[in-house]
C-alpha cells in the first residue's frame, strides 16, 4: 500500500472535535466534522487554543478533503505524496501543547510542501519519474524551520517537472488542474502547491521561484505569494533549477498567513552563502507591517513595459488596472511609467539554460542512492514527460558553465537591476506594478500564450509579491504583482494587506466545497418544465458536469427547438447548450460548464427557452435552490 493511499485511508478513521480518545473497539469511527475550508492560520490556532479542535483533527480534516477532491471528483492532482506520518506528528504536537503550550502561530498547523524541497520522511522527486522514491534522508532548511515552528508537513505537491516550466505537468505527478477552471492549468512550477492551498488541502504551502514559480501559481489560484530579495531565504535542500535565480517561499490565502510563514522560514543559513545579509534585514515579525492604512502615500508605478499590447491581453490589463484603482482609493499614488530599454535588457537575462544542467549534477553528486546523477541520464532513460523533451534537450547542450550566452546574461542582469533602481529613485517610486502573466491561465495541454513577466524580479534580485486582482468573466483568477527595492518585503506585505482589507479579493473555488458528513455534496437534481419540454438536470458541483435528460409532450403547437441560456446583463443571454434540435428531437447528454456558467447554474441565472412551431417562445428558469 502506498504512503499516499495509507494516509488517506487513515483520515477516514479519525474522530472530529476536541476529543482525543480513540473510538471504542468495534464502533464505527465518526468522520471529521471540523470545517477547515478557507480557515486562516490564526483562526486555526485560536480554535486549538480554545480546545475546540486538535492538530490531529485538522490533519484529518485536510486529509478528508484531499481524499474527496485530489484524485476523485474534480481530480486536481495537486499531491505526489501524502505524509503517512502526519497524524503521528499531529499527536505529538497535541501532547506538547497540553504539556507546555504552543511553540508559536504554526504549532500544529498542516502545511503542504513542493516536491523539490527535501524531506527526511518522504521522497523528494521534483516530479520526475527518474527520481521516484529518492530519499535524501534530510530536511531542506526551510522545511526544518517549519517543523521547528511546529508545523505538520501534510504532503508533497506536484510541480512542473524539475521546476522547468509554468503549467505544472510532470512524468511522476501528471497534470495538476486549476480548481477554478478544471480545463486550465494552475500555473507553475509550484502549481501543485497553488492548487492545494486554493482548495484548502492545507493551511498554506511552500514553493520555489526561479522565474515566477511562486508568483504565477499565486495569480492563477487567487492567492498571495512572495519572491523575496535574493538571499532572504535559504535554498539549501531545494533541487536547483538555477542557483543564480532560485529562491523558496510561501503561498497563502491571506497576507497574514503569508507573513506568519515568512517569519518561520526566512533568515541566514551557513549552508547558503547568499543569505549572509538576511539577518540584518529580517524584522522582528513581518506581521508588524500589516496595517489597514499601509497604502497611504505609497507611490506605485504602473509599468507599461510589462502590460500586454494585444487584444487578447485586455481582460488581464483591465483587472490589473482595476486593482490599481482600488489601491489608489486606499491612499496610494499611482502613475503610469515606462522604463526605456528595459525590454531589451530583460531578453536574454535568464541564466536557467546556462546553469540547470550543471546545478542538477552538482546537487545529485553527493547522493550515492540517487537513481540518476545528471540531466543526460534522465534523457537517456526517457524518464521525463514528453512536454519537457524540447526544453530538457536544449538545457543539456551546454558544455561549460562559462559561455558567451551566460556572460551576456550576467551583464544584462546587472544592467536590469541598475536601470530599475535608477528609475524608481528618479520617479520616487516605492513599487512597480504589472500583471504576472499577460493572459489568463491556458487550457490544459496548450502553451501559456502572451508571455510571463517573471524575469524582472528574477534578474534584478528585487522582491515581488503577487496578489489577487480579480476574475475574468468566465471565472479565471488573475493576479497583480508589486516589485519593490531590495529588502522591502515589509512594505510590500503592508501594501498587499491594505489592499486585501480594502477589497477582500479572496474567493474559494466552487469545485472543492465544504464536505458534508465527510463527503462531497450530493448531486443536485432539478426538473424544469418549459412549455411541452420537460428536462431533468443532474449537476455535480465538484466537476461542474451537468447531465440532462429531455422529454417532449405532443401537442398542437409542439416544440421544435430548445436550449439552456445564461442571462447576462439583462434577462436574456446566449445559448450554453442545446436540448432539442431544430426538428424537435431531444438531445440528452452531458456538458461540463465553465466557471461563469457553473456560477450561473448555482445562482439561478440559467434558463430553458423553447421555440414552438408557431414561433412562440416559452421560458422557465432553472431554480436550483443553491
């Protein structure tokens, strides 16, 4: 039995509520009843402090949600491994709380970790079949810090294989789905973490960012995520993509949760020389910067260079500018800015292609038990997802770390940093604002079109925070990114918090609702009669799939066409799917609704319209009672 399966099966046998005694032998154990959906870390901690719930209860509740929604229902596929020892860890922390109190705000809190962070008790695979079962025998620095703060590592999340892309597909983990639109990707490379946190599979999660891999999944999953100043957080124990650009950090549903996780994971590490300056710049607590008026007089430049110019970019641009308007209303000063020459400098400033092959080999070299020791071996074995073949082969070509391409990239990186800081100084700006992605998340299997703005923070080494900007008309989340000066994380977090308090942009995905008696909500059946057409709809909220059966009744003025419509601005709207063809023949079947159509089904904005032989139009609203 796999660790993933054994942990999930164990979740079904956990009692809910504050009671810590096991059920009587032979008794059917009750299912978890504590609702963790959308709970913040302070809320969970307060509930444990009051004795309403234990860490064991929390772990059981999250495991129940994973069991219901990760490989079943919407099948988000966010996890590669679920921690079979998570319940034991929670029990130990509950005993410690009873004996000596909580260590701090993360005591007993379940956290998900991207599967390129080393964990002593679970494999570390990077999503690669070539590293299946690889046990490094130690915790990454940030994982060690989380455990030291009392967090329970609930499992390891899927990622774009070896962190080498932004749509989160891997040979070991498969394709992770976006919980807001199951037909789209969740961003990457930390897409498993993004989907897991958005779906309340954990209280928060850890990701890594080499070029947008924290910020893009945050944008695509209505979350907040921070790429800190290079050197703020140790990379020791994270499978490298590019040591020049890699950094690890949290993704969370709220800015407060993000700050709590940052407090636990940042700071100097002798094993990572880039963190030598961190101690002088880490505050007592990042939570001290979280004030509702923190946007007052903050000067933000809307960086026109990084806004898309194509018609397909308009949806994202409009939402980002709406978010900037909200910041302005909260006290910020916002102006449009252009930095001449920035676009040319950003092109070719990445060192991933030059460093990945060598960094991966250096990382694997000390592990005699590693299944492979190079990117070349992975390619030779064919143990990679086909979506990665072109990029892996390109990154396996360099013969040396030192190349003309690498030297040019280093020169451009320094120039990017100098140019950005000079522009911010000249214009007296505290932050630059732009969309993390020019367009919304791509459909599964398609490349992310429109480009990413990940390179500005990665090349300059300056910190950037991604936060929710809103939703497109079809319900896909979009983010906005703020980039600040080095070590300005408190100011960025303060701005994000003030924006969050003013707009409350967080919205949970409808595909992973609260469990009912430990199970997903029951299928919803609705019968609608419009004229001579009677339709039975059966709707699964977790998959957004609606099955329908159509019956017609004979009459003098029989129906010749019928369809389901979605009301938009007024009472009328376009056809969503047909129920009768143009000759009155029923078309039973099923349809998977997009985000906007699913929301309309739930809110009673879908209706059936029937057209009869005489030209009469008969209408009936689909009343779901939702």
